[in-house]
């Protein structure tokens, strides 16, 4: 088992964003935008190009969002016959209204095509990896520009070897926007935990199994996960989470005011004022290296962003691709996995109102709470992972074991009574000393998350 070593004393505002990245030139525009299900216009095609139809809920490998509008394919120059049908389906949007359309004539004119071709966000794996781990966990590089994870010509841009990705249900980070990249060593592949093909790994830990969830991505040694935190389009922190031979290590870098470079933060963390998306100052906490490992713990397997539930949806890849494509299919296409990935139902974007309140709230709790509140986790008395039944969550009408916050009759969750439900009240607590959850990485209340969990509890009529 990979160790998650803690350092010793001596050693989306609320809306999505889509950065613009020129992968071939490793160019990135650091700024907020829009992320969500979008449909790709009809393009010229040899048979018939078809706009992505919106679909009803339940389609795998798609991003929750609105349905697609009917589109018209453009006839190719060598064809020009009657309209073809079918053609290449580029994307779909789950949870929206049905749409779609027929394309223009094909190259041979008037023919029909029953073929469907999946689009991919990337055509090939990056040629040479430059974003590499430091020599050891105790000797991180002091300047971000020297890590190999940035463009040598412009440190604000990612290295050409970085692969962009995004999660379906993001962690609340005091309203900051985020950009995510992975750097996979040359020739290495990702292994995905599969209980069907490797049942022993899914046994309880005391029987020799691993505690991470099915669908967890086991990153190869040498992986570097990169996350930028931004306000108003400007980065103020970049975190590197690195897979060493037998452990993970997290390193935080604070950007200079002129954005000329970012400097390694002390292993004990730091605090600084930053200007948020509203133009106001707020205090930002740069985590200590021990803090990183509280969430990125051994129970979850270290990395918690890239996994099958979080990436099984279609995102719009940045330029020059610009394609809306399923992330897992894209990574399979460029040879990043050691075997075909078994698809699992994706988490949903809790910020989007299309999915059910239950799916939205459970996705939120999974991402923000489920890393600790799970079997073998830091607080295993309750289980807040997505897909666990309400009964097995061990929250409904059950007494707390860490205090009632002074609320008479409070339980972990009281059906239809948010004001008596401690899991919500702890989200609303002003600080850690008052019982705030999550305990780390946040000092500002997540009003959208609080409202969503309030709705969810209000809709529960009885305990199973």
C-alpha cells in the first residue's frame, strides 16, 4: 500500500469555469468562464455530420446539462446530394430535453450512414513529460517555474505535457475557481480498481483488500496532479500532489503579486489576504503538508479528484481541440489506462438544477464530506459516499457522538427538519472551534451547498 507521509516538525465561485488552453502550444488563459454540457455545431462530414442530440437522463459518459438543439450538417464539397441521416454523433447532454437533427449530404451524395463515431478531446498523448516529482518528498523545488509543470516561455501557462481534466462535483474552496491538470510519466499507465476482475482488492481491509472505492484510479509512480486556484482570472495558489515510490506528498505554491512566479509555501502552511471575484479581500489559508494528507488519506487511496465517478462526463476540451468529449473515453484513446475502464454512473454537478435534489446533494456530500466520512475513514461512524443507501449512511434519526451543538433533540439527520439535523448545522457553524464541517480548507460558508442540503433533508419524510 502506498503510504501517505505527513511532514514532521523538522522536515468555483459558485459557478463552473472553463479555461481556454492551447494544448499544442501549452497556452492557457487563466480566467473564469463557463463549464457545462454544450452541444457541438454540425460540421462538414463525409457522410453526414449531426449536432449532438440532447438525451433523456440515464446516458453514461455525459455531463448533466440541457439538451441539444437540432443542428444541420454542412454538405461536403465533393458530395452535395440529398440529405444523409445518421452520421457522426459528437456529444450528448444528459438530463436535458431531446434534440438533434440530420446532417447535410455526404461525399457520394444522397446516401445514409448508420455509423456513429465518438469524438475525443485529445488526439494523442503528450510526447515528453517535463512535469516530474522532486528527488524526494523532503526536497521540493522552491519555484514553480523550476518544476517543469509550467511553460518555460510563460509560467502562468501549463507545460505542454500536462493533460487538462475536470471533476463532476467539485470541492468547495471558499469560492475560488480551479483548473486541474495531470502529468503522467512517459510510458506509464493508470490502473482502475475493478471488483469484478480483481475481487480480492474489494474485500475489507482486514481481509487484505484495499479501502479505496471501486473505480478509484491508481496513479503510477511519478504522477503529478496540478491544481490552480484563481480569483478574477488570476492565480494565487498552485498545488502539486505528487506520487512518490511509496508515498504521496503535497506542495503548495503562492503566486507573486505580478504573477511572475510562485514560491513554495512553508511545510506548516501560511495565510494571506487575496482579492476575490467580488473585488473584496478575504483571508486564504495555504495548507500545510500535513493538511493535504487529511483529505488525501490512505483510505481513499491518496488522489481523490481523478476517478471514474468524477470524470465519466463530457467536458469541452480547450483549444485547439474545442471538442466536447467524454474524459474517460479521451484518456483511453490516448492510451492512458492499462485496461478498458468499466463505466460507473457519474456524480452530478450539484450547481446545476437539472438533476434531482437527491443526486445533487449526494454528489455534494460525496465530494465535500465522503473522504473522511466513510468506512475506515477518519470518521467512519457515518458514510456519506454517493450510492450508499440512506439506511447505510447511519445518519437518519441517530444520536450524535460528538455533541449536539446545544440544540435540544438534535440528531445527525432528522427527516424533514433541517434545523434539528446536525450534519447541516455543522455546515453552518462559523468556525472549527464551533464544530464547523469541513474542518479544513474553508473559512467561508458555502451558501449554495447549505441550501441544497437543506432542500434534501426537507424532502426526506421518514427513516428507512
